[in-house]
C-alpha cells in the first residue's frame, strides 16, 4: 500500500501549490467492501425519497382537493401550479447547489441539500393555505435538485472504476422503488376508514421525512471526495482518508492491496470560475455536450409520453376506476427498477456505447410498436401496462445512463455543475415542454392523438440512441481522470534536448 504524495516547495503569497498524488488510482483499485456499501446507502437511497415524494403528490392530489382535507386547493392547482413549481425548484436547486458543490465540496452540500429537502417536506405536511403548499413544493424541489448534483458527483468519485457504471445505474433507478412505495402507501393513507381526510395525506409526507432522517444519520459517516480534496488544497486530508479506507479494506478482506499503477500531478486551486466551466463543457467538449443534451431530452420526452397521461389513458380508453390506477402504476414502476438492476453490469462489461445506444433504440422501437397496437385497438388495460413495462425496462436503464454519462465525461472541476446543467435542462424539458406538448394529446379522448404522443417520445428516444451510437464515450472500467483530464493537471515540460 502506497500513499505516494510529493509536494513542490511551499508557494508564495497568491501562488498555488503543485502536488503529485496516486489518490485516484488508489481509489480505483479497491475491491468492493462494506465501506462502499456505506457510500451507496448513505448517498444513493435519496432517489427512493424522490420517487416516493413525486408519486405521493400525484396520488393524493384528489384527496387534498376534497372538502374536509384542511386545505383550500383544487386538484388542477396541485397537478399544475404545484407540479410546475416543484420542477422550477429542482432546476434552480440543481444549478445553485451544483455550483456550490464544485466550489465547497461534495460532503458539505449533500448534507445541506438533504436538510433543505427534509425541512421543506415537513412544512408541506403542515400546509394550511395554498400559498404555503406552493412555496414548500418549490423548496422541496430546490433541495432535491441540489441532491442530484451533489450526490452523483460524489458517488462517481468514490466508487471504483470497475463498478461505477452498474452502481450509478442502480442508484438512479432506485427512484422507482420509491414510486412503488408511494403508490402503495397512498392507498393506505387515503383510506378514510383508517385516517381522517385531513390527516392521511399529511402523514404521507411525514413518513418521507422519517425516512430522510434515517438517511441523514447514515450520511454523516460518508466522507468528502478525496478527488475534490486534493485539487482544492486538502491533499493531506485526502491521503489520510484513502489510507484509512485501505487499512479498513485490507483488514476486512485479509489481503494486501497492490500498489497503485499511476500518479497525477496537479496545481491545487480553491475555486473555478463559472466562465471556465462553461468554456470547458461547450468549447473543449462540444461532442460530449451534444451527447448529454440528446440523452436527457430523449428520455425526458419518452417518460412524459407515457407517464404524464398514464392515469388519464387508463381511465379514458380502458375504463379503469380512478382508485385502481395506483396498482397499474406500481407494476410499471417495478419494470423501471428491474431495467437498471438487471442490465447495469453490462454497462461495465459490454461497454457504454453499445448499452446506451441499444437501450435508447430498443425502448423507442418498442414504444413505436405499442403506439401501433394501441392505434389498432388491440390492447387492454393489462396488455397496455405490460407493453409499457417492457418499454420502460430498457428506457429506465437508458435514462439512468444519461446521469452516469454526464457525471463521468467532463473534468473533475466541472463535474457537479455539468450534472446540474444537463439535469436542469432535462427536467425542464420533461416537466415543462413535455406536459405542454402531451397534455392535449393524451386528454383529448382521441386514440390517434395519444398514439401520436407515443410516437413523438419514441422518435426522440431513437434519435438520442443514434447520437449515442456515434458520440458515446467508452468510459467503462476507466479512471475518471483518463476519461476527462482534470483542468488542474500539470503536464511535464518537453525536453528540448531529446524532443520528448
């Protein structure tokens, strides 16, 4: 086991220090351990909260709008105004906290964003006026948007390169576990034989707070990213942290870790300007920026083509009772989670380019097929749900790979901001443009209109798959520093005597 850090002479006033470190290589060579499970549980489980939150709001909207709920608000305001404010909050939070995450570190921000989310959710449960409900829906989204930027950057920097793809996909896919829980929980909480009208929906939000507090307790033990530390002037702390993890894993596995196979030399810096971040993402990596935009927009529109009018489609075309749509949603949510769970490993073995492009193309083609069957009148509520389930099995793996892609293909100093930007754009496309486009189509009661909505989502998903086939980066089992060299890297000066 080697720490292997060397430091240039101490810098003078206003100068930066140059360090050589093996920290990235030491992290990437670690075998899977209890320490990594702690990272996954502490950081990854927040996606379950997001799925729980969004699903509960959709399912309890009708109850909150009823007389006696304790809140004077309409169902249209909940699914319209409140939903739009949640999306606006998520976009704003991602950009705001993404910038802070790159500047002040992953740990500080993934603690702050969870606290913001928990406080806002608790205040939502205490809503007494519509304006209060709207305000804290915005702030809940603000916190969850910040979570996406802080968490994805931290996970990718802490997980060994051989496992990074599958872990990232499964964590992002766990959103759907929360969606299943939210669907089933709302059935119990809205039963007036168990809870009064003005209490059940409030307890639904309160249970999310309880789960979040448990996650907060675990998250206290998740460390700062050593990769962030050694770039931002905390090289000694990074070395100590990685050394302690190495000793812990050696004791757990009963083996001696091999020495790291490479080092990196960087100029330490305290902060990176927003202008440099934008220049790096769009001028230095334009093909990768196009890839990220394509993947996020494609998955956003496919999901809105199916899920935005999910309940309306079942009720309008298949006469499914309003109170039963939650069961159908739980089924397609299960399909969404199984995709990343079963296909995740292939993103590390078969490779990113093949798996990203194939999951996008397959889900798009299957949705085209579903649209054709639906247009012909060949489907029932059960077979339609089965078709959606198969489509989303592949689409969910593809959508999760969009988050993986933008979190690993840009330099370390820009990572959280890059995630925030593409997440905000995809969320805005899905939460604003998508509903505006699909609402009239799915609610018109005309079979051809709904089939058209499916085809639009399928077409954009296929287009993104073709972009990935040409532009996706072969990032599997590669160090983050190999995929995108840090901006702070110091290159060796050429030897003029030998020409090297």
